[in-house]
C-alpha cells in the first residue's frame, strides 16, 4: 500500500489504462474483512455505465491487500514486551482517577511516569542493538531495520529529557542534559578520528586536528579536549604552547551543574569561569599577526573559534557548527552549555526558533522533524510526525503526554481525544494480525467510549475455533481445552470481557459460541453459554435442535446428548430462578425425558414408568411430544412380569391418550401428531394414529390385567 492507494499485483489493467474498466462497464469494489484490517478487492459491474464492448468471460481475481504489514516475529516481541509498560502506566492512571485529578502530577507519580518512560527507552535500545546485529538471521530478514529502532530511541529519549526531568530539576538549566542526549545518540567527533590523531607525534600537522579539537570542545568532551591541548606542548609556537596549557586548565575546570547543590552557586562559578576565558582572549590579542601561523594552518584563528565557543558567543557557535557540518540540534545543545548556561526548558522553543531560521531541519527525515517539534514545544505536531515514523511511537508518547497536560484541547472530532486518536491508530495497526487480538483490545479499551465500542467489535469477531480438531482428536480424543463452562479461546475472550466489564460483548460472544457448539452437537456447553448470555430465545433454539436429535439420530443418541445438559439445567435454576419461562420448561422436558429413556435402556422399568407418569401429571411434557412418549411406553404397558403402573398412573395415561384422539378428530391433530409423523418415513397423521391405536390396545389390556389381578 502506498499512501491512500493499493498496488495490486498482478495489475488488473495496464499502467495508464485505468479507464478500460469503465469502458468495459466495470468498476472496482472493496469489502473490509471482519477478521482483521485487510480488504477484499474485486471487479464488479458498474450499474450506471453503459459498456461499449462485450463483458470479459474469464474469471476475475479477488485481491486481499492488507492496510498494514502483519508484524513479524521480532516486531511482535517488541509489541508484546512494551505492552507490559503500557499496562503499568494504565494502572497508574486508573489509580489517579479515584483521587484528585491533580494527583497524577504529584512529585511521586511524576517519578513513576519518568521511570516507566525510561523503561520504554531502555527497551527500544535493546531492540536497536538486537536489530543491528549482522546477518544472516535464522528467522529471516527484519521487518524494521536497526536504524528504525535507533530513530525511536532518539525520539523517545529526547522526550524524556525535555518533558520528564528528574524530581527537583524541573526548573533547572537543561543545557548539559541536552548535550548528553546529543553525545549519546549522535556521536561526534568519531572515536576513530581521536585514535588516529593520538597516534601522531605532531597531530597539529594533520588537517583534521583543529576540526576535531573544535568539535570536541563544542560537545563538552573535556577529557579528549584537554588531552589534545596537552599534546600542543610540543608545538613549535611558544605562544600556542602557553595558551594550550591555559586552555587545558580552563576547560578541565568548567563548572557542571551536577556538581553544585544550588543553581545560584553554579551561576556564580560560571561567571568566574567566564572571566578566565576572557583572560585567554586578552592574552591572544597581544600575539602579533606574524606569529599566528605555523607551517600548516592559522592556529590563532582556529584557537579563536574555540575560545569564542567558551565565551558563549552565539554567532560563533552557529558559524562553527555550520562549518563542521553540524545541524541545528548541536547548536541548541551548545547554546545551553556555553551561550546561556542557565537556559531552562521553557526557554528552549525561543532558542530553537532562532536557530531553525538559519539552520532549518531536514523535512525528509521524520526523525529530525520529531526532534524539531519536541524542542520547539509543539508536542501535538511531534505526534503527527511520530505517527508517520511509527504508530507505536506516537501512541506511547501521546499516552504519556496527556496526563502531563501537553496536548491542549483534549477532544477532537467525534469526542476522540488527541491521545485516543493515536492509540486507536496503533490498535488498528495491531489488528492486521488477528492473533494479537488481546493486545489490540488492551489498547482500544483504554480509549473512551469510541475505543470500547471498537474493542467490542474485535472481541465478538475473534475466531473461537471451537470445532478445530487435532490428530489426537481425530483418533477419538477431543482436543478442545475444556474447563468447566469454558472452551479454548473462548475462555480468554470471556476473561477479557470480565476484566474490562464489557458485559454486552461477553453476552454476544456467548451467543456466538452457543451457535457454534450446537453445530458441533455439544448441547451441554451450548446451553451453558446461552444461560450465561441470558439468551432465552437462543436457549429455545438449542432445545429444538436437541429434540430434533430424537428424530434424526434416535432415542439412544438423544438420551446421551440430553443427559449432558442436566448440570446446566441445575445451574440455571440456581443462577436464574426467575427465568423459568417456556424455554426453560422445554429444557426441563428434554432432560427429564432423556432420563426416562436412560432408565428404560437400563431396564429400570419401574422407575421409568413412574417418570413417564410424572412427566404427564406435572405438565412437563409438551403436547406435541405426547404421541412419541406413548409409543415409547408400549413395552412398559406390555411388560408381562408385573404391572409397572398404578391404577391412577394408568388412568392419567388413558386421559392424555384420549385427548389426542379427540382433538385429532376435531382438526387439531397437528398439535399432537406432527413430531410422531416425522419419525414415520412417508407417513402422515393417519399412520401416526394407527400407531397410537396400538398404544390404546396395550393400555386396554393393561387395565384388563389389572382388574384380573386385583379380583
């Protein structure tokens, strides 16, 4: 994908001939995938166009382009590990919401935020080092280069320096910290240059000597600077020898803020130190023009630039940086060390504006644009550039910026805050890999109502894979991870819903799971999930499918399926005592009727007969099943060893049987006979009544036997 365009391979039409589709009466259509953020792109007929030629008869391809590349293995490791820091930050904010809104910016919590931000920086550094290792790699080429992670490293660490200072240093001068950041991430002069010059007997004869010494001074590398000034003791000019000795002493004594307990003491020491630098300038001015050269260079001009830097002359700092090939960042850092040693964070934007007028940033470098906007005090603009560099960066910076009150007006259009906008954009990127659904919703659920709604849509579309079988399952074992009322991925989805209190989404997922389980004939779990979702209509459909098993698979299979529901029925009675509607009533019938069939199969005929009568007497059995039940009771009525029914029980059966015949003769046979008819291949109501006549005869004989035995 490039910008807002998809590059399809192979192309549907040759380059520059996109109008051919329209001339053929066709257009492109696209549909979003419910699983991830990919698209299905395909050719369709254009309803408003008049084709000028015949429609192509060949099959048209369907393309499945992804909006984002699916994270590779090393990228996924980066995503999952940084999630731990994100989660810790959310816990901190969650605690803050229960207290005073200003509590989050207390000294204690700012220290925690700084610590977590440094954790981000350290982890990015590890990823940069790992991704910078030389090839070959056993897991294939990297999706993001080492230079990409280096850019994230420089940007995030600069944010920490500028916006999350150590406790007590919020109003302290920032120059030394900024220079330290510059020296860590943009090393100049190089170590190789220093090694080369130090190996020479007369390093000043090398053309790189003075640029190296100037750059080392500018960067505050006092050890290297003092070392090479000391080497000038062998220079043929006695004037330079004396000046170099003084310079080494002055540079090594430059005050550092960290060495002072109070800024006032640091400022006083800096002024006295500047007096020493001025003394060097006065001494240099006394050297005659003719003595300011050696056989290789004008050493006096070179040394004058260095002294000008130490004096804090801004124009000299800017000119020297430009001559050395340094950029605006180096000028800003040097400004805070030499030009204005008391430069504070809130004053940096003014310095940056001045420097950028003459040394603009590189607009083609997103990294440089992030640095520019951060130093210019424009965090919202920094997020825009960061999002183009890597949505991970903009999301996690925005997450920290919001509680620091750096984002101004909290809401954009559609009631989405600046922070949420960048978090959701990152979550959409994660959605390119359906396997990362847990992480995706973690980010979405941290984003107000819009994020919660999007997270719900992700959860209800997570493939539950309840019907996936492994080779072990194909050999007879069920590979689905079952634990009580949960199965496989469904357990994780349910837990996520509970964690984020997304009850509506949880119920939807349970309904979807129930439908899948019914297709797999796992009626026990299907009923459990319908109950969990309080989906009583869905429960009714599950019971209908279960009762259909009697017709499709026979009484034995039905009894086995229905027996698995008994624990769920008991749980429903306990957890939902007021939900005893028609659907629960039908479920109760299925369970109790399966119990009757099991008793009969076990030859526990006395208890089976008792259960049958109770089903009729308690009005548990639907009228549509009466005829089936009577047919299943024929062998009990014809049992020759003993009478299994009491007189009252047999009378109850006779009453129900006569109701069937009477109502059928009155035109209501469908209410009583349709299910029995479905068990008779090619039969109708007449054949069903014929079977019931056999039951009536068996019942008449039963009464006759009962009368004889009681006489």
